[in-house]
C-alpha cells in the first residue's frame, strides 16, 4: 500500500516522466516479445 501511494504521489508530481517511463517499458516489452 505504501508503494502504491508513493507511486501515485510521484505520478502527480511528474506526470510526463511517468508517461515516458511507461511508454519506454511498453516498447521494451514489445521488442522482447517480437524477437521470438
């Protein structure tokens, strides 16, 4: 619960950075899945 709250606070403080990180992680997962 504490981690979820910290993440929520971070997203509210840095929304675009959080979006960028999420997009980067999604892209990385997509590349890894497409390599098979």
